[in-house]
C-alpha cells in the first residue's frame, strides 16, 4: 500500500506532468525557453546529475547576470558622476560670465537705447527717401522730357510727354492733400503744361494755313494735336476759330469760281451760265452749297475726334465755314426772285429754299448766319409768292368792279379769275409732286387766304352790278364759286359748302319769283284768276319763251347745278300753280279755260 506522502507526491507530479503535457509547445515563450535550455545544456554534455540541478544552475546563472548588470550600472554611474562634476564646473563659469555680462549691459544700456533710436530713424529716413524718389519720378518730368518740350519739335515723343504731363497733373490732383510739396509739384507741372500747349497751339495755327486751299490736306499729327487741345477749351476754341476762318475763305473763293469759271477745263459749266433758267440757277447754287457742306462735314470728321464731333464745336465751325458763301448766294437769290413774275416759278424757288433750309438746319446751328440767310431768303420767296397771288386776286376784284364793265351778258367768269385759279392749281400741283410734306399746311393756308379774300368780296361787288338782274347776279356769283370749287377740289377741300347751298337756294327763289311774275296769275293773293290773266298765261306757256327755266339757267357753267335748279323751280312752280288752279275751279269757272297742273308740268 502506498503511503499518503507517496500518493500526494504522485498526485503532485501527475498534475505537473499534466500541466507540461497540456502546455502548447508552439507558443513564442515556450519556444524561447526551450532554445535557452538547448543552448545551456547541449546533448554532448548532458548527464543525469546536471539534469537534477537545473533549478540551481538557473538560479546561479541569473545571479551571475544580475552581478554583471550591477557592475555595468556602477561604471555608468561613475561616468555620470564625472559628467555632473563637469556640468557644475561649467555652470559656475557661466554664472561668472553672466555676472560680467549683466555688469556690461548695465554699463552700455543708454548707448544701446540711443543706437536703437538711431536705427529706427535711419530706417524711417530710408523709407522717406524711397517714397520721395518715387514721388519725384511719378510727378515730375525728367531731364529728357524737359528737353523734348523745350525743343518744340512736334512728334510722337512730344505727344507722349504731353500725355504724361496731363496724366501726372491728374494724379497730383487726386492726392487730395494740402502740402507745400504737392502745391509746388502742381505749379511746376502747370508751368510746363502751359508752355507746352502754347507751343502746340502755335504749331497748329501754322499748320492750319494749308486748310485755306481748295483741296486741303493735313497731316495725322494735326489731328493728334487737335485731340490734345480739346482738354484746354480756350486753346481749342482758338484753333477751331482759325480753322473755320480758313475754310470760310476757301469756300468763298470756290463758290465764286463755280459761279463764274465752272469746274476744271470748263466742266461742269459755270453756274451763272444758267441764269436764264431761274429754277436751275437757284437749284445749282443750293446743290453746290449742299455738296460743299457735306465735304466740309467729312473734312471735319477726319480732322477731329469722335468726342469733338459730338460737341457743339463742329456745327459752329461748319456754319462759320459756310458763312463765306452766304453773301454771294443772298445777292443772286434776291436778284432772281425779284425778276420772277409767275407765281408757279416763285413757288419753285420757295420750295427749293424750304427743302435746303431743312437740310442745312440739320448740320448747322440754327443761330448761324448762313442758316439765317437761307431762312430769310425762304421768307422773301414766300412773301413774293403771296404778293404775286395777291396781285392776281386784286385783278379779279378790279374786273368785278362796277366801273370796269367787263362782266358779259353771258355771265362768264372773268379771265383774271381763271388766271388766279390756274396759278393756284399749278402751285398745288407742284407741291403735291414735291417732297416737302411738312409745308402742306402753310401752302394750303396761303391759298385759302387768297381765295377766301376773293370770295369774301365777290358778293359785295356782284351786288353793285346794277345792269344785272338779281337772279343774274346770283348766277354770276354761283359761276365764280363753281370755278373755284372745280379747280381746287382736287387739292384743297372747300370748307364753306353752306355758302354755295345758300346761294343755290337764293337763285331758286329768285327764278321762281320771275316765273310767277311772267305767268300773270295771282299766286300771292286769295282772289281767283281773271279771264285776261288766264289767257295771258295760256299764251305765255304755249309760246314756251318766258316760262322756259332751262333757258334762264343755261348761263350757269355747272350743268349739274343748272339741272338741279331747273327741276326744283319747276316743281315748286307747279305746286303753287296747283293751289291757284284749285281756287279757280272752286270759284265755278270753266276748267277747260285753264290748263291742269299735270299739263303745265309737262309743258314746262
């Protein structure tokens, strides 16, 4: 039987063996432990005794390793002890040096502060010097620029310097500070600018002399110079005035040459060669001026910049240049208009002047002397036209005068009225063919005024013609109205249509009265017709002379009006005759002795 101790030993060994068996051999720690044992106990040197002293040998080995480690740490400690001593020695030396440095700093503290202030001041002065050099370079002219301006040679370099002066002056003004330096810079720049632009103006005035030629040619530099002068209104105005004066002289000479000599080698012919044809003469003169105006406009367009063309200078220059032809044109126009007698010819001149006045007003200022001259010439032509029509109207009124004795028994319209109406018709026909639609109201007003004056006096004058019967006076007045209406209806609408209707009504009443008087019947009384009056009426009606209305209205020029008047008078007469006839029958008289109303209507 095993003892308890043996059983316990066996149980303990079994557990340990079991633990060893269950211990995984592929673990990292197990592998390292086995490798260490293999290195310590090689197979050749292994014996049973050493197997039993593994624990003790491991302990001895561990102790040996610990002893070696302690000895190595001692050596390290000795090294660190020496290092600490060296560091303490260095710290002592540094403390001495620190004391010396602090003493030196205290001794040189004031000097350092002064040196720092001097360094800051030097830095600020350097910055100011840099800024001053930049300002001088930006806002002053260099010696080379000054030499270019002093030389006075107008070239690209001169224009570049001018542009720089102008740009620099604007930059100075933009600084918006009140400092003596900036004021001095501006004064210096202003002096250079004034001197440079004065020299430029003198050069421009010298170059402008070539513009007085008939075919002017100018350089590109002149256009550049004028563009620079735009920023100085006084100088620019002086230059433009000189240009306008030169072109005025040139156009004056060219216009006189066109009038007298014509073109080169006589082509085209001189304008005055057509002086016998007023319309062509005036038209050629105005066409030449219009072409010259277009050429001047093109010249100024190539000479000035777009901003100048949009300003008021160019229209004034153009008007001033055309002023040279104003006086010669005015003299010849006045002479031509004064010699015209026919209203249609005067209207042709008036229409031409009105048309060209509109064209010139679009390109020249309205207050220019040339436009005012053309306007005055147009007004003179319109006054001449009105005077010519008034003269014809006066002739009509004179022919209708009671003292003239020119009214024929046929009640024909006076020849002077035909002349007036023919002139008016020609004027309106020419106006419709023209392009001046904006003058329609003025022409219509003029015609209406003249015709209205004639018509207003016709009635009074006709009433004074004592050798005419009242119905003849009405027919003459109606003939005059018909002539006016027939002539002008295609051009001007007659607004006074009621006067014609009233005149027709008056004529109808007058003719009805004549028929009643010649019938010898008592139309205006309640008494019955006598036997003698019935016989006279029958005789008169059968004779078909005194009661023939168509014969009375045959002197009306308007056949439609004559037929209307005749029909109305006959109808009215028959109506009144029916009342007389009824009274005659009611009185117990023999109906066969008096014609019935139907018979009277048929006979009349």
